[in-house]
């Protein structure tokens, strides 16, 4: 059973995109690019990142 958690091996800031990439089996770079796009389109990316960072458990 896979669990959603902050990545300890594939992280740039907090490991949110790395953890989501491991969970959904998606390249974290794609998620990082999407995160930047959402941030530039209105700032929702920053709020979502902070929420994930706060609520995702570390391993």
C-alpha cells in the first residue's frame, strides 16, 4: 500500500512535488512546471504548496 508523504530523496524545497510524483508515478519535474504555471496564473500554486507542505507527513 503506497502512502502520500514528503520525499526525502527527490526534493528541491520541501519534497512536495517529489512525494506527489512518487505517489502518482509521475515525473516530479512535470509537477514542478505545473506548480510554477499555477503560481504565475494567480498565486494558487503557492497556497497549495504551503498546504501540502504542512499536511503531508514526512517519512
